[in-house]
């Protein structure tokens, strides 16, 4: 099911490759949305606030090895574009060893340090018990999240975006069923929601790994490729370490904002928890389209198809802007209705705060849509450091403005909401300037 992205109509090729990735990421979000929806409806606002804060923490932790997998995916795509199978398999072996070791270390460290982490996040005392209970279960599934993401990025790097979607579809349906069973029927509380997520992640992670090893012989590493060379390690590390830093910086900034949100109390925490789920789900297709565009660009970069890259940039920008404008209009108009999916209609304060966030943030999705394309482009053309710089600009601005504006009594929590689009557009401006510098030549 491998696909060569260096041939065919650019827009059709991009969309055909990206749509399964977008659907797959939407299904992956269902893990967290199912937890939020069922916890909010059946366990109440306090449980929702605890699970929502835990989600922000887990997003940061998993972003470390997801960034490593994403960066490795760029290396795999370039090798595939170069038609160098031996080099591809060597890079697969090196990256798997390194990223697996990181995932295991993360699991050990965070499990041992859960109490200091809760203190650092300024979690209110009344929520700590529930949040710790949820996190201890979720932490046990980190290795499964690694397995899914590693093999998903490997398959996507060679043009197979359909198989990861199939495994996620099965596990997402299972997750929803287990949520209802463990939380509603067996009254397992927040631990039940976490258990449902971990079991589902295990199905998708182990299943995709087994499929790749059995059904994709061209990606199966033989004994002769099981070696670690200095050149291979350096080349691979440059991509996955910098992409890991980019993803970690992005989510660490979000985690710092979460700590500021927590200082405004349970109502704002619950509103933020639900609104962020909606927000993430709304712009997630643009994010995954950016990842698909990155792999498209990386294959063409490896094949030295520079003019195709230039035309791909124009096509991707048009597609992303159209999508983001439509989604912005939908989120802005339906903010309250979207909040009521997660929150009981009687929680008027939570709904009002969440709708306020969505109307400010959701109106500017074009900013994040373009930024995702820039992240993917620079990663694919051997400039992963530029993606890190753009992330630092975006998140540094967001965190700085959030703390500065929120401290002004007349602005308060509104300052946190407005800091997000400000950060997006400043990073877009910097990225546009850098793109002109790294624009590929018109002819190969």
C-alpha cells in the first residue's frame, strides 16, 4: 500500500494522502473526547477539570516521543524519495531503539514524580486525588502510544496513510464502548475512563506494529541493517531531536498556560478543558494536513523535485486557508452549542467562559493552519531548526502575553484567550520571511 508522492496531480495527490491521516487523527482525538464527554456528563465538573488538566500534561509528555517519531518520518520519506532501501532500513533501526528508550524513561520518571507534577501545575487540593488516580493509569499506556505513532509515521513516510486509519477506527470504537462500560455501568470513575483509553491504545499500537512487520517486508529490518553508524545516528538525530524539541516546546508552553488557567479556579478550568478539546478537534485537520504536506515535500526533496515542491506549497496554502475559514465560521457561530456537548446546560458559568474562549481563538484558525504548513515545510527541506524557532516565537509570545495581560484586572482571563492568536500570527510573519530564504530553486 505504499504510494509515490513525487508523481501525479499535486492537489489530488496531497488530498488523497492527507484525508486518511486527518480521519485517523480525528479518531485519535476521540480517545480524549470520549473521556471528556462521558466524565463531564456522568461524573461532573470537578472530574472534568481533573481529566482536562491531565490531558494537557499528557499532551506535553507524549509530544516528546511523537516529535521524535515525526522527525524520523521526515528522514524515512527522504530515503524513500531517494529510492535507497538499505539506508531507509538502517534509519528505521536506529530511530526505533532511541525513541523506545525515551518512551520507557518518560514512563518511569513521570510515574515516580506525579505528586511534584501536580504541585507544579497548581492543581486545587479538591481535584488532586482524582487527577492522580487518572494519571497513574494513563501513564501505564505511554509505551502503546509510542508504538502506534512510530509505526504510523513509518507507514505514512512511504505513502501508506490508510492502514493507520483502520487500526485507529477499531480502537476508537472500542474506547467509546469501554468508556460507557467502565464509567457508566461499573462506576469506575475517572480511573475507568483512563483504563478504557489505555486498553484502546494497546490495541492500536501493538496491532499496527505487528501489521508492519508481517505485511511490509520492504520495511522489515534484517540483521545486516541492525547497526548503529555515526553518520546514520547524526543524520537521524538532527531531524528527530529538533522535531522533538519543537513539539515539546509547543506543548510545554500550553502546559504553562494551563497552570495560569488553574489559578482562576474550577469554573475556568472546566471551561478550558472542554474548549481545548473542541479547539483541538476543530483545527486538527489543518494540523494533520500540515503533516501530510511535510511528508509529500520530504519525498520530493529526496527525489530533487524542486518545482513540484514550489507548486505543492501554493496548493497546500490555498487548501488550508479555505478549510480554516469554514471551520472558524462554524466554531464562532456554534460556540455555546459545542460547549453543551461536554457540559450540562445548567453549568452556565462554565459554558459562558468556554464559549468566550472559542469565539476569540476560533476566529483566527487561518493563523494556525498556515503555521502548521510552515512547520512541515522546514522539517521536510532539511531545516528542522527553523520549525523550532517558529514554535518558540509562537509559544513564547503566547505565554508572555498570557501572564502579562491576565495580571491586569480589567482584562483577566481574556488575556489568556487573546494571547493565542497573537502568537500564531507573529510566528506566521517570521515564517514567511524565512520561507523566501529557503525557497527551492525553480529547476532541479
